[in-house]
C-alpha cells in the first residue's frame, strides 16, 4: 500500500492502522483504465459504483436545457468519485476523464461493509464527503458573489490546496490539463472572458500560465482577492471512534 495515493491522502487526515490499510487495499483491486474524453458514467444513468482515482484527472459536469455546460468538480489522484450520488440509484452528474485515468471501481455496498468493520474509516470517509460539500458551497459563494478574476483565483487555490494534501504545502506550480473552455465552464464565464482574465492576472503578477501549467506567483493577493478559505488543512478528527482491533 506504500504507493497508494488514496492511502497517502487519508494519512493526511488520520494515522491509519495496518488493518485499515488492508481494508482499503481490497477496494483498490483490479484497476481499470479510462482514456481521455470517455465518460465514466452519464447523468441519470443507473449507477451503483464508487471509484478511487489512482491516476489522471476527471471532471463532474451537468448540461442545462439550453446546452450550456456547468463543471461541478474536478477529481485528482487519491480522491473518491461517486459519494455525491450515494443516496440514489442513478448518477446525479456526468463524470468524464480529462486525461487518461486509472480507476478502482467497486459497488457502494462495499463501503457499507467497510463502515461496519472499520467505523473509524467510515467516519473519515463521511467527513471527506462533507468536505466536498463545503468546498462546493465555497465555490457557489464565489460564483454568485464575486467577479470573474476572483472566481478564477478561488478555483486555482482550491485545486492547489487539494493537490497539496498529497504533495505538501510548498507546491506552487500546478500541472493543470484544462482548456480555457474547461475553466470557463467551471466558473460560469465564456472562454473569451477567461482568456482576457488570465492575461490580466499574468500581467498583474498573480499567476504565470503555460499551456498545461499554472504557477501561483502572489498567493497572498489571490487569497485576498477571492476570500478563499482553506478547508483541507483544518479537518477535526478528535471525535472519531477508535480504530477497530
């Protein structure tokens, strides 16, 4: 399990026991590959699956009646996909691969078994699900109450903090395999508007951007601009039950 990015991410929040690592290893058996652009599942389709991302980026999206796309969330290595729809027998959004990805797919009943056998892990998984909800709430506030530049700043900081859970807080240069259309659909703007804002943010010394890379050059100003609050380094595990023996 030393190479499991999922375990590495969980270790950021909790000192996981060997027994808990073994239980996670059973979820990460038989990985499957998904090529860039392919759908993992489609909104409204029957789905009973939860996924652990081992490699690559994916996104969750919904398409409005007028054909406009709204990107709801990006998913990175070491994260769970599917918990947002766990209360239903169908997918609540479409999930597709941004780049070639490797996933471990298992039925949600496996989570139920894990919650019984390892309630502390179940508590952690629940907390991470709520962290995803709060992250979405923060993005909603940014989308509804800030200007375009602040929305982009908030998105970049959110991506950075989630990556830092695995790579450390010193991470300043982000490998971001997203097009300007992807960024636009994530922050509710047009691609042309996003292009202009990226140029302004570069000119202002806030970021440096290449085709697939974003460097956060003035993070203090980005945080001030977006009113970003980091949620990923303040999770409280003091109330978790003890580990199973």
